[in-house]
C-alpha cells in the first residue's frame, strides 16, 4: 500500500516554475513549506497554515488565500494577481519587491486583489507595488503611517 505524500512534500518536490491549476490546499499544514518559485492559478489556500513558508518569486493568479496564516512567510518578489487575501494574516511576513495587483478581465473592477481585513503588522513592505487592489489598508506604501509608527 502506497502512502500519499503530504502536500508540503509534494510541493517541495516539484521542479522550479511548475504551474499548478485549481489545486486545493485549503486548511493544509504547509508550515515552513518551500513553494518557490511555482506558479499557482485558481488554487485554494483558504485557511491554510503557511507560517514561515518560502513563496519567494511565486506567481499566484486568482488564488484564494482567505484566512490563510502567512505569519513570518517570505514572499519576496512574489506576484499576487486577482487573489483573495481577505482576513489573511501576513504579520512579520517579508513582502520585499512583491506586486499585489489585478488581472485584466476586460470588465473593471473585476480581477482585483482583495486585501480587506488582511493584517500586515511588522511586515517588511520595502518596494511593494500595488497595481489594482481593493480593501487597501491605509498604511500600505504611499501612505503616511504604518502600524506602530507615530
């Protein structure tokens, strides 16, 4: 009888730049998973535990990350386009050079990345670009204040 590998092990074994479409990782334990650099389209990570995961240079398009725990995760150079990050926890995450944007669906305002209720306290936000988001926290780049600043 063959044991199916865990989602974390399966993802870590994939070759660089592998594309995954419509995969369901909702609620999965992906703590410290090495996911970089993979391409995810319409994948669900809703409620997944991605604490300290490495998503550097990943591409996520139309992915569901609602309520995902990304505390301490590395998302350097990651592109999130048309993703749902409502109530995701990105505290202490490194988003250096990340792009949070939209997908041109031809009918605005569809295809926007939703940041409603997402938490970014103590996150590294150096060179983050916002290119079509909704629910934008007022303290993201281009704003005057960030959490913990006076």
